[in-house]
């Protein structure tokens, strides 16, 4: 049967056993595609144990640049007997299942609507290698060579990547090149190459880079002026601090003395970590921590202290599936409400929602400016998908003339020239933001004393209800001022009037935008969209909702947390905000969003006249 040739537009998934060294081989494949000028979006799906359980690595290849998870698998590389039945069933009709044929595939697992390609990889490795570990590692590299032949890829690209990876370790280059070449030649000899899916060189990535969000945050913290990190390791945020440390060793060393101009302290727990950050920030350092949901829960009381005492603090929350331990190596937008209202009492925290590595870099740096300008905690909410997966990104940019916004800080000279009494919590300018001083600024004036208890504008303890109300209302005024300085939402409108809109945030962006593109091109449905970038919401957020009769809110959690936040902050009819929810721990797909929106429109708009408003 003649098959249509599909070039540079498919999804391939690798099924492996965790701890067998497959991750390096899978990344070798994805980066080879990227180096051939084709946009990719890899997703590493791994268990929370060290080794032995199934792990998967999914790569979306799309020369048009759609980077969200599409949904569906065209080609499965099945190297794990434990998950083989599930992996075979996941392949879409007309796809391919590639496997190690050293052992015969059970007839019961075969399907008539997909093609099976067997290569005796283990048998070949037994022939070539005596060391059991080498047999395991080089089997992975061999199947990459197999793919190169099946997809008609340039073998030299793989050889160059191997040389780059093992630069300075010459003895490792030759055996890896030999393994990938062996797989390539085996596939050419045993099967008709290429198959119906092809990878051809393009020039569709320009100057884009591959980087994960955690590395971008670590670098952003350095550029943002951070000199201190207090932390406690937790998946999936640990590599934020690892990368911060790596970049500090490069950029935060005194060139003359060789001394460190930074401090990274691993605390005994998350409570101590945020406590260190608050203490360092109170002393004038730009300090931060990184954690995930369970850590955020533990930090609640200290976040309330920083909010009420008005101490700058930055927290990077790389979200994962909860509650409790949940699924620690799966992604979710699960901490939206917990971060926005962290701590008891009336608290509200500035939250930033990056959707790309570039935004991770930029928003991390911006978080320190916002924290100091408004003397409050700022929480950046990334997630495992963005934080731990390679993402194709625009290059990072930095203006070397940029000055840090340290906010309202009185100097010794300011205090000397002051005729009125200094009030630590006095609203001098009417924007809700008081002035502060760094410890030791002046021997007698400008008390830098702060309180987590109720106080008056001069930081004097009081239980006077009127003073408490004045302070809380000033904090609310400061919150309103902050809404004018956080990143604005990104609004994309169609060329014709729309009564329905779509809201997305964070890592829901790429899949949502692709779904809207296909809704328009395939079904003639046009919808406006808005990407929320921050909380507090700027005026544009409310205006967008006001302009539409219905608004879908795309989220990766069960309880529609962003929708709840919008309803809580605005006086909208909840029926107008339609939840579109995905929360199985995997990144949301464009196919899921497209089907959900189209089905809702078809079911809700029963009359042709009413339905015509969407088309």
C-alpha cells in the first residue's frame, strides 16, 4: 500500500527503563533534529524513583513551529518490556512501533493498523561489547542510529553532536560514533529506508536556543542582582539553585581575590530556607529561594511575615502534581491559589506566570525589582514541564545600562536632612508604599525595626483597631499600585468581532495558541485570546472579560484555580468563565483544547443563528 510521505511533522516517543542511560541518547536524537533547523518540543516523562520503572521521552517535531504538546503518538521506540503493551496501544493508526527484536514480539501484542520494525539491538551489543554496562549504554545510541536511517537523517549531524558532547574526552567519541553508525547500517540492511516519516534539513529555528526554564531562572537571578539563595532541595526545583550556583561561579567571583561574592545556604528545611531569605533581604541583599508545592505550604507563615512586615523576598515555585507528595515528577499548575493568598489572614502576593524560558529569565530578574519596589514577597510560578524540559526559546537579552529598582530607601543623608519624624510604615506619596532604610544606615535616625505584629505607621506595637484598618487599607492601596507595574497580559484579537475569548497562562500558552489556530483554519471558529502574565491583574484583564460573553479559562489543575482567582477579584457572573481543565500530570495538548472548545460551542449553541456568532 502506498503511503503519504510526512516530512518534519510528527510525534515520536521513546519508552525506556529509568536509570539505563537512555536520557542522553534521546536528547542526542532531539538535538540532532534541532541542529538540522527543525523546531522541536521534547518532554521527559520520568518516575520519582531512582531506577527500574518505566520512563518516556516524547518529541514533537513540527517545522511550522508549533511547540505545544500536540496529542497522539506517530512513532514509538519501545525499549521497555514492562510497558510494551501500553506503548503499542498508544501508537495512532498508520504509525510505527520500533523495537528490539532480539526477543520475538508476542503475537498477541501485534496490531494490523500499524507497522512494526524490529532491530536485534541486544544481540548486536552482545556481539560487540563484553562489559554489561557498555551493552546497555550503547544499545541506546544504536537505536538513535536506527532512527537516523529510517528518517533519512544526516548521519554527520549525530557524529558532530557526539564530538561536541565529549569534547576533551577523546576516548569516548569513537565508541559512541561507532554505535550510532552500527545502528544506522543495521537499519539500512534490514529495512526499506526511509519510511513514510522523514526529517529533512530546514532553516526554521533561526537563532533560537534550547534551554530549560530552571536554568533560565538561575541565570535570571544572577542578572537580577541576587547574591544570596537559601534553599532546601525538592523536585522539580533543585536545578534552579544548581544553575544559580554554576552561573555565580562564573559571574560572582571577585577577579582580584578569587573570593565569592555570593552565598548559597542549604537549609535544614523549607521553613529555614525562606527565613534566611527574609533575613538577608531585610539586610539589603537580593535573596531568593526555589521550591515546589510542599515547600510553598511550609513557607506560608514566613510569607505572611514578609507581607505584613513588608520585607522584599523572591520565591521561585516550580509546580508539580499535588496534593501532599502527589506525583512529584509530573507537571501541573497546582499552586495558583496557594501562592496568591499564601499565609493566614488577609494576604495577597505578587505572582508572575512565565510561559517560556525567556520569560523565566526576564521575570526572575524583574521579580527582584518588584519585590524591592513594593517591599513584599514575589512568587514566580513555573512548573515541571517548563522547568525541567528543553524548550526552544528566543535568545535572552539584557540591557547593560539597566539599573536595579531598589525602591524607596532612605540614605543617611536623607535621614540627616529630614525635619519630620521618620515612619517606617508611613504612606508619604499616597501609593501605599512606605520608605525603608537598610540596617546601620544611621546611628540614631531611621529605625529599621520591622514588625510582624499590628503596628502604627511608626512601627510601634498597637492593638488599636483603627490603626490596624489604616495599615491594611494602605497595603491594599499598595496592591493596586503594583497592578500598574507587573507584566501586562498578552492579548491577541482576531480580525472580526468575537463574543467568546480564551484565557491561558504559563505553559498552557503554546498548546492553546495552536488549538485556536486549528479551530480557525479547520472549523472556521475565531476566538480572541489573552495570556495572563501576573497577579495582581492589571485593568486589561477585566476589560478583556467584559468584552466577551463567555471566556474559556485553560488550566492544568482540577479545581480551576485561575478561574477562582478571577471570580474572587472581579464581580463577574461565574457562568461566563468556562473552565477547561487538564490535570493527569502530563502537559496539556492542543488536540484536547481544540476538541473541548469545539464540543462546548456545538453543545451550547443549539440554534444555527446563535452558533453563527462563533464562525
